[in-house]
């Protein structure tokens, strides 16, 4: 149906103004088959971006607003007794969709978070005696608001690790905000026509998997992850796990595919490393004095020689 | 009986610890600092210690902030202000103190006990410590306290000055006498050495070296060697990727950019494409060295 993943980028850019990093991050997650965590203040088109991605794929989109009283069955589904049939029937929850938006994931208690994250990991859910596979592609996009932590349940680091990448959504520039005003002041965001099929996504994912990562580049990736553990940085309590190594390699492959290459280069690794590392490192409160997590991470990445 | 009593004591201690943890505020601490408006205060001159804390949450008070014991300073006043903003709450406490003795004073860090909202664990956050060097009394205070002492100090200062001037004069006299006695050296003929030739290799030489490296070894290793030479030629450092190098002023001509791209491809492409990539890099090098 399409000539490549760039078609989705062009489709999303018609709806989402400015946020190129968000669009690229979502596409990288889609090409790697990984889940995406978006952190940013309200009103930055996080939900719109996720919905637009589902529309562009002709896939099914579901949104779950996480609240403190949410139950695991509200996400995965439940079994109810049908009196006419005198039998239990399964009602599937919103997790049975291609693109699931878990809005403000840190507002729900740990039991609900773990139900979602278990489904993300296993790509199947068990309701009663039956196990149901989730659709393919299946991508969860979870959002968190960094400004308001009152009444939230922080995601444990083990659960943060399940997300392939984390995107920090920032405010748009003046020009972008002007463009938003021009484009959306009168009506709603334009509806996106599908530009790719779910089969296309599966094909791209196979192509991304086949992208070559040279040994020198693999060693570079390992060094980038190891330095987060061995740098003894005062703002870091603990570094990233080997899952980060795998995540960087997969994301670099996807980035190369987005740039229409069959091999990854150091620029791909450098571009995706912060996305895979930021949420896997245990920063302590001193990080604010050092310019924030992004700056500390940039400083560590710059210490590793490029092959 | 003793076991029962020990059990009761342990249970009570555990419940006290739980109660303490439950009474802690849940905070995302982003700043906790201890500062002073001067690190070299003078005796009997009041100065201020400033504690600043910033948390992401909106709170009215910080409950478990512990100030260090200021044993060597006299506390004269303490006021604090809590300001809420869009990014959270800033707590600022200003403590007015005065020192009565000169010397070095180290003030221990301020601590804040809270549940860290990042991981949900009870945490003790610590600020920096502070070292103050208390100097003697200021001129104004000294003048009002001891006028006679000032005269005595001035007298001794003048005596010291005179002794220093005399000492320096004697040393200069001895040096001058020695210089006058020493025989004059015979002036050697001036030899002007030619400055060493700088080892600057022009881009053409480096491109030829890269070409030679790649011709000698048409493998990935050879491509990486040629890539290294060309990166050196344009002044790239170990920390720079191709995108960084492309932003350099020396890399604005199309040929060099194409060459860098070709060598990047030869260095990292898959095995099936390697020979084609090396051939492309060689062709570009030959074009540029012709």
C-alpha cells in the first residue's frame, strides 16, 4: 500500500505540528514492536499523535484514562454470566486494540499497572480459564504528566524497563505554536486517511530486524550502557540494564530503516540512545543541580568514543 | 517473661518506625541547598544562612526539615517563606547568626526526610555542608573597642616596615657587590636556529594516504583506516559522529561530504554490500586526488 514508513511520518506531520521527535519516536516504537512512554505537560498533542498513528495504519485505537479506582478487569476484560445462554461469556477489555493509549498511567494503583505491563510483555491476556492473544501489531503508548505528582503511583524501575523508549514531549516553538493556531483555530484536527496496512507494519518490522549492525557499533552500544553503571556520577544511583543494550540496537536498526539504509551507523545509535536510556537510569535528586537527566545523559554519551 | 517483654519492645519500635514513615510527606525533591551571604564573616557582624528547597508538589509547609546544630554561632533570628509556582513549591529559610570567635566553622548539611515520590521509598535528602572562615573584628568595631591598642599596633607596624626596608637594602647591596666583582663573560656569536618545519600534511597528502590504505586493504578494516585518516583531515574528534563532522566548516564542499558518506557506508554496511561500498569510496578518493 505504501512505499515505506516515511508515508506515516508525512501523514502524521499533517496533523501534528512541530513535535518531530514525538512522531519519530512513535514510528521507532512501531517498527521495533515496542511500547512507548510519553512524558509531558497536558495539551501537547500526545493523545492526538497516538490516535493519528492508529488512523494512519487503519488499525484499532483504544484509550484508557487511568484513575485510582481503575480495576485490572477494566483493561483486560472480564467474564459475565449470560442468563439466556446459562453460560459465561467473555467481554474483552480495551487492551484488544492495535494502538492502546494508557493516559496518565501513574494515576492507577500498582495492581492495574502490573496487569497492563504483563499484557505488554506477554502480548496475551488470560481472562478466566482462557488465554487470548493480543492483536499484531500491538503497541501501548502510555503518558505521564511531570508537573503534578500528587495522588500518583510512581512506576517502579522494573516496570519502566518494559517500555522500549521514553519520549520527553516539550512545548512547541513560537513558530510552531503560530502554525497550530493557524491550522486548528477554526475546527478539529483533520482526519487522517490510512496510508499503510497492518501487514505493511509487519513487513517493515521484518525489514528493520534485518538491518545490519556492525560489531564496532555493537561494542559502541555496550560502552554507552556500561558507562551509565560505571561512571560513578553523583546524580546517578544505578545505571541501565542489559535490556537497554538490546533496546538501543533495535531502535538503531529502526532508525536506519527510517533513513532508508540497510545498515546502522554511529549517528543512529547516538540519536536513539537517550530515548532508550533516560527511563532506565536511576537519577537522584542531585540531577537537578547538574542540569537535569537529559544533560547528564548527554555528558555521559559524549564521553564514549565514536567508532 | 523476658521474651514477651522483648517482643513487646520490638513490636513497639517497629510500629514507631512505621508511624514515622507514614507521617513523612511524599515529595519530589529537586533542590536542597545551604548557602550563606558571605563565607568570610567577621566577628560580631550578623550574617545570614539560607536554606533553599524546591519540590515539585504544592505544599504549605516542609514537615521534616532538620537544620544542623549551630554550636559555634549565636542564633539571632529565623524566618521562612514558602512560595508555590507552576513548577512546584520553593521553601526558603533565612537564619540570622553572629560569630563570637575567629577561625574556621563547618556547618553540617541540612536534611529533609520524605517519601521520595520517584520510587516511593522513605529517603533522607541532604544538602551541601558549608565552611565559613570567621575573620577578626571589623575596623569600626575595633576602633570603638580599643583606641590605645590601635596606636600600639601602628607603632609595631612601622617598626616592622623599617626593618623590612633595611633588610631589602642590605640584600640589594650584597648582590650589586657580587655582580661588580664577577668577570664579564665573552660574548658568544649569535646563532639563529631555523625554526623546526611544522609537520602539516596538506589535505591532498592525507587523501593520498587514505587512498593508499584502502587500496592496500580492500576490507572493512581498510575502509575504517581510510575513514580515520579523512576524519583527522577535517579535524574530527573521537566524540563526533558523521552528523557532527558534517557541521564543521571544513566539510562544506560536496566532494568531502560525499567521501565521508562513502567511507561511513564502507565502514558499517553489511557484507553483501561491502565490496560495492569500498569501490564507491575508492572512486571518490581517486577523483579527489587526481
